[in-house]
C-alpha cells in the first residue's frame, strides 16, 4: 500500500477514487434527513484490499448491507435529503468518535484487518481528514442551513445489523436506538409493534451512547432536534423487494411519529 502523492504530499484519496459522499434529494422538502454512515464498502486505491479477500469485504464488517438501497427508496418516497457515505467502515468508521478504539478497527468481529495494523498517527489523520471530516461537514452544512432558515429537521440515521453476531441469533426484525432523547424512538416502537408479527428492539441490538456512536449524539442530541437511529436486520433488506417493503413501512411510521410529536 502506497500513499498517493498530491503536490508532493501524501494523500489517501486520488482523482481516480469516488467522492466521499453522495447526496440524494438535495432540495428535498421533507423534514427528514437520512444519514447512511455505512452505505458503501469502497476502499481507496492507495490502500489496496487492506489485506482482506473479496469475500470479507462484502460482509457486514465492511458496510451495512442493504441500507443504501433502502435509503434511496425512502429518499424518493419522502422527498428527503439523504447523504450516503461511500467508503467502507474498515477504512474509518463514520459512526464512531475519532478517538474511539474501533474508529479504525484492527479486529472486526473475529476478523483481523491486516491493513489497519500499527498505523502511524499521520496515516490515521489522513483517513480522518479525507473521509470522516468531509462526510460530517456535508451533513452539518445541511443541518446548519435548516437551522438558519428555521426549516424543520429530523435526523434519521439508517443502519442494518446481522441476524447472527458471534454465534448468537438476534430475534429483532428492527431496532430503534436512542440515548438522552427517546421521542422519535418510542413513538416508532409503539407504531411498529402495532403492525403485528414484528419483534422490535428498544435500544437493541445495542444501546446508543456517546462513546459508541457519533452521528446521533453530535448532529442530533447536541442540536436538540428530533432524531433516531434505525437498525433493520440485513437479511430483511438484502434485495429490492425487502428494501421496498421496509421503505414503505418506515416512511409511513416516520411520518406519523413526527406528526404525533409535533401535535404533542
């Protein structure tokens, strides 16, 4: 793995690499902002394959399977500003505080990541500067614009989770995660449970916190805007049919939950 040289200085990304983020419905009129921190599994060309075979780079350790397709359908259905992060969480995790141990994982689940071993401070900083910071700056810019113009903003962080984790089956079809502000999560849990036949996690498959997550605590809680992290089990959104089913369900329930909060 060789650093890219730009104007004589080492860089992570080159002109041949895709942009860090893509935006759908940039002028969307919905109050919802959909953020997909783990939408993609691309690797910068300068990092090669991180020492991993192709099969490992298609697993959940590299990205949130199905969530990009889900987000695209929801963006169109809701007319919602949506931001999709391009690069694999194995390069740098855009939903972890930069100082967290697993911000750049050396071990993900039970898989060692050879290309992340013994990184220099400069190499870590490049990943922060060229992927993490630009992505969150783009999200922050839209939130700032809405705040300045007094346009409603409801932050929805979209993720997926594995049916089995380290040998343990996960019974939930979806989970709603929150920390200090549970308004959207509780409203959505109540309505999803009315659907029938669904097992819905309340802060499951894991609890959201300042040390374990970044997008909701920083962009949602600190601004005081309504927010929720939505986790859908990835086998349920692995194909277009599943993505459409869950996009319709989540879009409908997000809309009614937001309405219930506004109306008090």
